[in-house]
C-alpha cells in the first residue's frame, strides 16, 4: 500500500476524505497541505507525511492509481488555468 494512504488510514481517515486529499494534491499541492493538516494526524506523523508529499510527487501519482481515481478533468482544468495565466502575462 502507498505510504501516504497507509498513514491516512492508520489515523482513521475515511476513504472519502482520502479521495478528497488526493484530488486536492493533484489540483494544487500547496493548498492541499492545509487539508492534510486539518485531518488530526499527530504532529510527528504529519511531518513525515508532509515530507513524503513534498519530496516524492511520484507517491501522489501512485496513490491516485491505487485508489483508482480519475483526475483527468482536474488536469484539464489546471491546464486551462495555466493557459489563461500565460495569456494574461
């Protein structure tokens, strides 16, 4: 099992909330940190989790695949946002 998912499950985070966390991580990793911090994970485990998320983005991709989530719409929206920001510059 993906170590991020395992940490969340070990801290009694339900599957729906886990899916929300990974949607946020896929959409905006920095903003997702606030979501992760609000889950009530003990500080030491939270630090390790945050380090895993920030230093190994491949874990996020693996978790999304493991959870069988489809973030293609999120990715499309993100690309559109980046395109509009480029046009505004």
